[in-house]
């Protein structure tokens, strides 16, 4: 855990999620070059918002679980003059990703900055698409929250811990959501739960906690679809401004200038 000095202005947080990078420069997902789409999103961030104070990378950093993909991701983030925190998704090789994240100082599981506490969870299950939080991970969450009861807190994971109204994605969300919410409900300082995985924008509220999910930096899943479906929407990111009082401002933006041809007939990814 690292302390940094509080900001007078709100803390500017960038969420990038599900880039699905590969070892190859021409690596594509359903026809979309994932390096090119990530570059377009990063360009949009810099054009619209400028430099963040913190980058949260919420899983599926790699499609092929390759060291080259993780190193490439870390190199691209160097354009942002701030720390980043990485967590694994179902496509990632978690131990390998963590080794490379450590080389980019991106492996911290708790982080204090701007009067906020960030808790990073590993919901990945080796060889599975769905997510779970092990007993150890749940205990870590409970203990981490107990250690900082006064600070507004954001909890980050890859898999969605609520029903998003999409039948096929309901089967691949967080399986241990009841245990997860029992812990969150005990700790009133939790203001935000943030995740990736669903490749679409979502903003809800539960018991005063903001629930936020974010478009992928590559392909987008069709909201509300009963079966696997993608739609030709531009890649995007989430920008969040956090005040030490616990109030937040957030918006999703997309790199609408990015041109791509999406394979909309695929039955999976």
C-alpha cells in the first residue's frame, strides 16, 4: 500500500478495461485490431481529459495470456504520468500478469491516493469464464475495508457482481456475489464498486453504492442480449473524479473517430 499526498482538486481516475491484447501486433478480436483500438482510446483520453492521476486496469488485459501482451500494455500506459493498478480477468494468466505488473509497479492490491482507498480484487478462476472470490480473497476484502473505515473506498474487480439483464452473461458473472455483498454492506465507507468484463456501459446504485461498468477498449457486447451478441459501437473508457468527501463525478467516452469492421456474426470470443 502506498500513501500519496491529497489533492486539492478531485482525484482524476481513468478506467481502462478488457483490451484483449495479443503477442502479435496484428492481433484482432472479431476483426478489430486490439492494439489499434487501445491506441485510439488512449488518444481520446489525452485529447478530452488530459492526464489522469491514477489508471485502473480491470482485467482481460491479454487475450492470449502472453507476456508480450502484458509488457505491451505496460509500455502504452507510460504515456500517462501516474501510477496504474492491474487486476486479472478470465482471459489472463494471473501469476504471469502479476509478475509483469510488478515490473511496472502496478501490482498493488490496496492504494491510498487523493483521500480515497482503492481495493483491487482477483475474481479470476483458472480455466473458467465465470468469476469467484475465494475465501481468502473475501477475507482480504473484509480486512482491507476494516483497516480504513474512515476513507471513502472504491472496490475493483473484473466480473460483474449484479444481474445486468443479459442472459448469456448472467452465467459468467461473479458466482460468489452474495458473500461479496455481505462484506460490502458491513462497510459504509464503500462508495463505488467498479468492474469490467461486460464490454458495455452500466451505472446503477445499490444501498448508496455506485455500481459502474465500462466499455471495452476493443469490441462491445450488445446490452440486454439473451445470447452472445456484439454491436459496432466505438471502444471507450471511463473517467472518474473523486472528491475526498466521498462524492464522485463519472462519464464514459468513446473513441468515435476509430474506424473498424466488426465481425457481428461470431458466436463467441
